[in-house]
């Protein structure tokens, strides 16, 4: 089935993914492409509409990204958001200049034309999220100003006949009141979308596509115990049955009792064909003495491939490898503004070692994390598992700072169990994107009873987020933090100090390594 599609051209905004996610939440399929995508490629895709995203630069900056103006002649609706609106204005003969007062954060927008297409069924005054240092000095000929703000006399414009629109704020950010309504008006009223993107339809489409791709071949799948790989395994098993084999590698870096729980779920509950490879000793041997975070990740990745390859060979010949690549992995592998800096290596995107001659099967490559969770429910997974907080691919190796040893892994496992128990008991688990303990390579003096101690410090990390792209530290109740701290210090021998991480992403990452 071919879905009606709105294409987002990415000019480097930190919010670009949010645009696509909001539209998909409205049952409208959306894809993100680089701003430089040729017009012929856009025409070939026959989009229902185009959105020009925000971006970090001014349209007049040297090297600022500019899409081909010919895309405005494709005859499809175009919405420019922030930088996208400024570019739209410049390319159509309007004027953009530096604002006297920049707007970053909350702003108040007054709708001056209630009949404006994007503001149908919206109040006349909206609190929105702005992020711009330029403003529209004069809109292009033929455009009507439909909204203003205190610092931006041109906050929204439209050319109804040509179906061209611009917003100087971000409707995709949840801080913007009625932002979803504005995007709905664009998708449904302006672009004529019918809302044909649902997870129930995706199950049937994905199953058929897997069968078509695999044919009579055999598929091997690496199961991590997380939602993504489990959903992939269920889809592939639904498509090819006993021609699938799954491999679960116990790398010794899992949470308390996780290997046993994972095998019980996969084999007893989901009836998936799974074998477990006990590689705990091998991983810890290769990680001995390693303290650099990136080296840890690379060693873990290489060792996993070695173990997986050996297990797959023992199971016979396979033609295909199924893996849980998600849409954010695909997007982030494409640099919009030139070569990007590696923060940490962890995505599935990037190919396989040449010696692994599998053809990839990536059935959730089109989906965001929250869509995979909905898909998991559609496939019969229980809610508690589907909404389990994300766990990093390298496991506890990135939550034990410094050298990885059995002793230090045992400490962070024990502390983490307490964090999870108390967060759940307090009713915070589903409110948080992640909550966990990090063992620091720091020892400090303490007193227990009348004895002096010199033991490790644990940092507790809890963040709120919608997708992991940005995150804010959670304002957990002091009583909850006090309980967590007291239990860790009293129950985990070897830890005498607990601190709470109050940094957000950015500038920090969610994981410490």
C-alpha cells in the first residue's frame, strides 16, 4: 500500500524529528529528507505536502542551507517553519533581517486573521515556542500576514491560492499551544490527507514485505531483550515461521537476573526459536583494564559480532539478518550540514563487516520508538514489557565508569534494582524515559556505625523525555530520593554515598558514557 506522505526537508533543526512524529501521531505518514534533495526526487515521490524545517543559521549567513526554489513550483502545499519560513520569504522576494529583540522560548502569538487555514478552530491568542534571531521585514508579494507577536510583526503568513504558508514559531514542540491542531489543519485541510497511517495496517504490510524479501530463505535475528528486537523477531516469525532462528547473547553486562527473564519471556511466553550464548567470560576478559568509553563500545560491538557469528554458524546457513534499526538511526546517519561529530557509536546503521554476508531485513526501519511500542501492543506484547525503559546496547559497561570488573558490576546491579523498585513503588516509572544507577570511579570517606568506610559513590539518573533526542532531569520528590539513597547505602555493601544528576540533554547525554 502506498500511503499519502508529507515530506519534511531538514535544515538542521533540533526539532525536525518532532515534526514527523507529530504528523504520524495524526495518522499521516511523514519522512525526513535532506534540504538538498533534488526537485526531481521530490516530484517522483508525489508528496501530499512539503514542510521546510527550522535550522540553526540565518538565511543570510555564509554557507546557510538553501533548497532549490523550484520546489515551490511543484504545485503541492508548502509550510515553512522558522528558518523554513525565512527561506520561503527570501526566495519569493520578501525581506528577512535581524530582529531587534530575539525570541527564544515562550512567546505570545496573536491570530489577526481567524479565517486563516492553519488557525482554524484555534483561539485568537496562543502561547508558542519560538527560537529565532531574525524576523520578516516584509512578506513576499501576494502573502497575507495572519498572526503577529510582540517582537515579530509577521509571525505567520499564507498565500491561500498557491497554498504556501509560513510560521515563525515551532508548532511541533509540545510547549506550543494548539501546535498539533495547526499541523492537523495543514495535513488534513490544506494537503487533503485522509489519515491512512496506522500500526494495524503496518503489521500486514510489514509481514507481506518480509515474505516477499525472504522468499524461501532462512533468517537469523539477534535478540537483546529489548522492545525493538523483540518486535522485529515477532514480525519475522509471523512472516516466515520456523525459518527464523534467534540468538540471545549474555555478555555479562546485563541487569540483575535479566538473562533468565529474557529467555523465559522469549521461549515460554512468545514461543520464539531462541538459543542463548553464554559469553560473559569472553566479554569481561576483552574489557579488562579498558577505561575509555569509546573503546569499551567498540570492543563490545566487535565481541558481539564474533559470538553471534559463531552461534549462527553452528545453527546452519542463513541468508538474512533481521535487526531493529529505527527511523531516528537512519536520519541521524545522514549529515544535513556536512560531516558530523561522533558523540558515541551505537546505531545499527552503517553496514556489517564484509565477512558477514547476510542481506539485512529491517522491518521497523520506518518507525520511531513510540510507534514500535504501539506495534508491540498490536502484536500481543504485554504493556509492562512494551513500556519498559530503554537499556543501552553496551549494557552496564556505560554505567560503570572506568574499568569493568565483576565486583563493580555487582555493585551497580544491586543499586539499580533499588532505583527501579522505588521508582515503580512511587508511581514514577511510566512518567520517566529512563531511571538508573551509575557507579562512579570515586571513593570517599564515610562512617557506618562507629567505623570509618572508604567506599564507592553512585549517581542516580532520572530523565523525562518523549523520544530520547532531548531530555530534562526529573524533579523526583525529595522523599523518593531519600528512600533510594538510604536503601542503597544500607543494603549495598561497598557504596557509602549517593548523588543525584541534575543535568539535561543537551548539553549532557542521558547515559554517562
